[in-house]
C-alpha cells in the first residue's frame, strides 16, 4: 500500500488543527542510534481522555499503527497513561514512535477501552487495571492478568502513594541476613583423568612414526 509519509511536524499539525486545545505539549525528539547514527524519531502529544479514541482513529487513517504498549507512571496528584504506537513500519529509517499521554486525576481514574479499534490492546489494558487501579470501561475481559486472585483489593503495585505495595508485603531480605541452617549442597568430586605414561608414549611413537619422521628415515 502506497501512503504519503508525513514529516513529524506535519503529523503534529494535523492533530492540533483537528483537536485544537485538547492537544498540548507537542514535541519532537530525534535521537541518533547505532554506529551509523540512524535517526530515531519520537513524537509526543498530551491529549485529553475525551479524544483518546478519535486520536487513535486518526492515526490509523494516517498509517495503520502498531501498539507497542500502554504504560503509565504515578506523578503525585495524577497518573499519566501513555499509549505508545509506531507508524510507517518498514520504511527505511522512516519509522516514527507516536506517544499519546493521557493525564488522569486520582479521583477519576477511568479510561475507555480501545479494543474495539485496536483489539491487541486487551492484555495491556488488563495490566493497567490491576497495576494502577485504572478502570477501563467496556473492556471485554476484565480479569486479572499478572496478580493472583487472592491479591488484596485496593493495592496497586505500580502506584507511588498509599495504595502502592505496603512495607508489610515486602520482604526486607537485607535485614534478615543469610540463613545458617541451609543444607550443604552435594558436590560431586571430579574424577582425575589418567595421565599418559611417557615410556608408553615413546613406544607408540616408534610403532606409528609421523610422516616427518618417516621422511627423515628415507633420507
């Protein structure tokens, strides 16, 4: 499929013209990688929750994206969820990473599922629910993915506030010290290889002389 390759700035301009103030802090980061210093282009945009699905749909119209992951981090008063896509896959030195950052206040941790437009998002959405406590509305499968069913409710391992992992759930191994009653592991002694007998080696050499020795004998 032939498609028009937009420059990073042209791509940003298309989103800002369409969504206006609902897109903020757009920026382009280009890093040189590898011995040949090939450019790696990252395009960042902060968007509101209301335009998350329309923004992804627009990205699909520009170039069908690959969803790498939905990541997130706790910055204090809010969580910032990042939808990381790559576009123009297969273009020589032309692939872009497009990152949509969606801020969420901790009193309203709700996001719509995007599985209706990106089915592969299901697993990473399930992870965000259990690790950050974000509710994904209309998710087709809301079961836990990594945490066991008996994991405490209201505890989210990737949160940095009071809902994160409490100290009572962490084993401070550095305070315990090494165990003293650990059994000694069995060690198999290595058998010594038999050493060559110098006299026997001399006899074998006489019985089977090397080509060089035979040549000298012929002389």
